[in-house]
C-alpha cells in the first residue's frame, strides 16, 4: 500500500508518515521499483498503535519505547500519565477558579481585571508580609470577590495575614459567607476554626448565625468555643451551655464570662444562665479553680442576679473558694450602692 493510500485510510498525513519513517518509528516494509514507500498490513497496524498511544498523551519517544523495548512496563508509564494528567487538571482547575473570582468581582474594565489579578498574585506569594500588603493596600472602590478573600482566609496560617483577610471580608459584605460555610464543614479543624473566626466578624451576613449555630456541635473544642463567643455576642441563647463549659474548663473563660454577662441583660436568658452556672458549681465539687471561675462569671451577670449564689458560696467548705466568693459579694454590694452595672 503506497503512502497516499495509507494516509487516506489511517487519517495520518503523508508528511507525518514520512516523519515517522525518518524517526524509525514506522518504517515501510519495502519500496517499489520506483523507490516509493510501500506499507504492509503490519506496518498499518503499527501506525494505528502509534496513534492510539499518542492519544493518551505519550511523546513519540515514549511511543517508540512502548512498542520496541521488551523490558517496557506499561503500568509504570500509565502511572506517569495519570500523575501528569492530575497535575494538568489541577492547573486548569486553579485557572478556572481564578477566572471565576475575577468574574465574581464584576470588573467594569481592564483596569479592574488587572487589579484583581494583582491581588490574586499577592495572595499567592510565599511571603506573609506580601500577602498582608496585598490585602491592606487594595484601593478604595476596587471590588474584590468575597469568594476569593474567603478562600484565602480558609487557607491562611499566618495570624497577621488572617486578621487582614477577616477585616477585608467584613468590609466586602456577605458575598464570601457561602465559601466560609463550606469551610465550617471541612475535615480539617484548623480550616473550620478559620471559617468560624471569619464569619464572626461579618455580623449582618444572611445565614451567618445559622452557620455558627451548626459549629456549636463541632468535635473540636476550640471551634465550638469561638462559635459560642460569636453567637453569645449576637444574643443567641443556644451558646449558653458551651460558654459555661468554657468557664468550667478554663478555656477563654474570661471572654466567656463577659459574653454570659452580656446575654444576662436579656431577662429571657438571665434565668437560664444562672441555672447553668449553679449546676456547674454543683458538678465542680472538689475543683476549687473551676468554682472560682464560675464565681467570677456570676459577678459578670447583670445587676445582682448572682449575688445570692455568691453569698452561699462564701460559706463553702473550700476556704479559697469561700474567700473569693465573699470578696465578690462585696464587689456586688458596692456596685449596687453606687447604682452601677458592669
């Protein structure tokens, strides 16, 4: 079969067939009297084998090795191709995410596009200072995708850059909350914590309170605690058990006590908080440190709500607890005499 016939049947151009011949990849079995290439049926089958392997992404050098090397291990090459394809897909996915971030920022001209690209490049820097600068120096009036900022916040481990990103997210409105909500469902506790901290600084975002409420059931105590602090600051009574638990455990107990004090200003919450603290005192029998922290939380309650409990606690069998409780009673009495409230 002459080269033109092979080209028509195989779909491989005559020029490429000549190139295969020059490389020694597919050499025609014989030549005609006039010197023209003449391909046998076996040659044509080899051409189809070459094209099949090339369709998998193999180079011509790899194709030759696959067809001619008796020691060739197909599984090794296939493994390399899989890794190559995965890397290519990852790069294309990254490009797609970048394009979506630019599109979400709704740029009105090329200048806006270039500024968003500049922000993205800054956030990709290996330098924490460069990343922070990229966030803080964004010009006023230049839109930035909340999804872009939220994605960066979920991945950021440097506390200073993370703080800058949370600040930028709070300014950008509620656009990034959906991305942060996905972060709350991450398998990585660090990512969940970053998501909760970021959502906590976007108080008016629709759905933010619900996302934080879900985080109260998080298996990680730090994530639960930060969600409770944020919810308590928003007046959500569901945070009370977690906040009291933080006081008992001594984890951010001062912050938790202050938030409980703020919540206690709502009469609907005051009784629940007092009951939870009293129950905590009963459960912490023998743990003087925990009982002292609970006493401190009673002082934070609005008005004189915890005063009677503290008076009883001033007669506690543990002298250290009794002395601290008595001192707190005097604080509350002075506060009542002065007509003030903490």
